[in-house]
C-alpha cells in the first residue's frame, strides 16, 4: 500500500485506510510496536505513525494470520 506521506497522524491514517478509532488505538498500544509514538508529553499531543514501518508490520501480521512464518 502506498501512503500519502512517510509520517501521518493516527487520525489521518483512520481516514485514509477507513479504520475505526478503536482499531487505530489497539494498533498504537500493541505490545512491541515501533511504528507509532506521541510527539511530546502533553496528554493531547497527536499520535504519529511511521507509515513505512507500519506497512512492514501490517504485512507481517497478515502473513502470520494466514499461517506463514515471519
């Protein structure tokens, strides 16, 4: 999948991929993920997502769910 930019806000990713906020929240809090982070310490700072790392992770998860090996 090709994303509009290398770094996107979680809200932009929601709109772009058509995912719900709950799905994005679960992805951001997924144990061991390294593609999303908050930019700053403020409670309301946006969650940023590295789309290249996210896509690699997403494809890996699809492969695992289909019974393949990593």
